[in-house]
C-alpha cells in the first residue's frame, strides 16, 4: 500500500504539531514536526482524528432517494397530494412506470392520507409515496394492483404489509448503476466517513464485492444479513467479520432482526398505548413484528453459526424484550435505534455489554411527534445521555435516507439536542462532545501508532467548535487505509 507522511498536524484538543507516517495501511510513526522524510503532504497545522463511521445506513435507498420527488416537510396530506400532482405533471417517466416520492411524515398531519384522493390526481399512473421512516407507503390503486396488495380507504401499507410488498414490482428492488453508488460513496468520504454498516434489505454479501470490483472503493462496508437470507448465509459459511473482497473493504456484517415499527408510523411497540389510538385496539401499543420466541430462535441459530446480531427496537417494550432475550441467551449484541427505553433497562444495556446504535438526528426530526405520541415519556426518549451515564456503549449513525448520511449532523444533534434555532429538547440527554466523537469513530479517541490509517483531516478543532458550526464542519481530507478518498487540501 506504500507510505505517506502527513506533515504538520495537530490532534483534537492539542496545540503541539507533529508528523504522521502512514505505511501499509497503518499508522507507523508519530514524530516531532519536520523530523520525518518521504512522500509528504503538508497539512499546515490542520487537525487529524480517526475516520468516522455511519453505523446504520440503507445505502441503496439513500442512492435512489436522489431520483424520487421530495415529500419532506409536507405539513398535511393535502400538501403531499399537491406535491404529487406537480410531480405527475413534470415527470418524464414512460407511461405506466411507477412514480415514487419519498419523505412524508404524517404523525402530526391534521388530515389523513386517502386512497380516493391519491387516485383522483394520478390519472391511472402507479404512484408510491414512501414515508420518511421507510416503515409505510401510501399507494394508489394502480400501484396496489401491481403489488398485489389490498388497500383500505387510507391507501397506506404499514410494516409487514409494506416491507413484504413485491419490491421489484414497485421499483424498490432496483439496483442503480455503479456510477450512482460511486458518487454516493465519494460524497460520504467527503464528510469524513471511512465506513458504513449497510442494513439494506438486499443480498448485501453478494452485491458489495461486485460494487468494489466495479470501482466503489471509498468506504469500508459491513454487509448485513436479513432473516430470510440467514439459512443461505449459513450454508455458504459466512461469519461476521469475514472479508469478502481482495481489498479488504467488505466484511460480513450482522443479522438484522426488526422486532417492531417506528414512532412516526405509530407502530413502535410500547408498554403504553399511543394517545391518538383507541386503547382497546390490539395495535394501540404498536406492532410486534417478530415474537420474542422467534427472535430468540433467530439469535441462537445465527450465533451458533458465527453470525452476530443487530436488532431493531424502537418502542420501550420492544427494547425490554430484546434486552431480555440477550440476557436469557447470555449473548452480547447491538440494539438498533433504542429510541424509547424503560428506566430499568438503561443499566441493563451496560451490564450485558450491549451496544446502543443510535441516530441522534432522529431526535430532532421527531421531537414534536414524540411530545404528542409519547406524551409523558419523552424524558427517556432518544435518551443518549442516560445510556452513556449508565455505562452503555454508544455508536452513532444516520439511518440514511431517514436522515442525511453525514456524521457531523449526528454529532451536532447528539451534543446540542437542538436544530433550526430551537431550544434544546431534553438537554439532560445531551452527550459530551468527546463521547459523540469517539462514538462516531468506533471508540477510537485519537490516532495512535499501530492503528488502521483511516483518518479524517479537519480545518478546525471539533472539540472547541460551537455547536452551530459542527453541522457544517469542513472536511479537508479523508484517508482510508492510508490513501486519500477525499482531498480538498
């Protein structure tokens, strides 16, 4: 891999200037400034830290979001329909092709989605509107016919009915061209990202090595496995951490189990009913997508075959059930999201060695929805401070496209609990900035001799940057294994 010297660098929080020798993909030497010779890149006193990871991404969904018309920020079903009407008038898709929008969040809408209203504006063209949390879709009758789905008067498919709808028929299973993946990976590198955990519901262990071979080489990727592909993965001998490509960029990731829904779709599985729902409704507390017994079966089967788990849990009862399962089986693992946690469960995260993989920007997107639908419980919602104080291990991500694939937005949200000039929401749940930084770098606090040469170069020290500047942090360079994947020096 060769050798490179980064001259005149400073580590976060330090004024002393040094040289850094990178050799064969590792940090080989740290020395006084000006004392190392070789191929030099002069950083003029810029700040250097460990490369950043996004611990939760749906990468294909992130790529194809750029091709969908935007429904984010719509304040009502009527406004979403108007944007759809404009998109229908402007589309260049051939007749009969599915028109897809993305990003609506109906948790606070004063009106409700309607199948009749969507049919009325679509003129027979199939239309699919994807929610911002990816947990439901608003379809018209033409799209439902393609999918073989039965719609009620709302036109909404939620959770299993939505996730299990024929992806290819609705255009959701399409793989964009390799150039689109390369652009998205390069854009992530430009924000200091060196690796992602890809939770796309797809044959990731097969697709990612193909992308690397085609030139998508800006990121390390942990390629997840979903339950419907678990038996195949076991039969092929895949194990978590196993390398899948000659460059060593792609490794087998974890088994992804989704045990409940989401806040915005009001399907996260909670101990208490949602205030907006009839308490006698069997779904008033959300949806249990996978029973505890089936979850334990999947966890045991995967673990017995060397595949480690990552379990999606958003509601507090879902989180309790997952923690119970890990405790009963004597397993460590990752809980994805952990958005609402019972007071008694924070300490269990730490005691059992569980990782809370969280997405801080969701707290900013969903604070008003949480205040409404988790009324009286928000002191333990998106409770990163409580998890940290209890001793739990945190990892930060985006859940892109649910939030942008940008670690600085996650770091800013975690440390400030505010956005757009609003007051901090539950400031007691703020993370200290050093904690947010190392939680975005897989627990690496600084660059050390012998560590992998995954490095981010910044124009300013993030430890002293004002909160409002963190979101727009300038990344001057990113190195992956000692080679530049982004260079704006």
